[in-house]
C-alpha cells in the first residue's frame, strides 16, 4: 500500500457479489472485485484517514458494507452515491 500511504481519502470499489443471491458467479482465477472488508483492510494498511466505498453491486446493502469495512478500518467511512461531493485538503 505504498502508493496510498497516508492518503486523506482512499477510494475503493466494494462490489461484494456475496451479498446478492442472484449475482452471476465470479469467473475462476484472479479476483476482479473487492468486498467492503477487503477495502477496509487495504485502507487500514495504507494508514488512510478516510475510506470511500464505491461501485456497489446492484441491490447490495450499502450500510452492511459500511459496517463490514468498519470491522477492520478505524477511520471515517463514506458511501459513494450520485452527486456526492467531497472536499479535499
């Protein structure tokens, strides 16, 4: 996580297909998407101050994703939504 070291805002997708029973199965091989837990782990390892979860799978519970990320990330967790504006230092 050297690239994101001490980032003010760590932006990570949190598609997490496991939340949706009707999501098509993931292709075998390399993982293409993160869970909110994965995103929180990466942000914590980078020492980020805030985490913005984005790219949610349709129908996923965004608040559940936020709680999952909070299990491993102790900074502020934001949820992307249309029209969201975030001030940067």
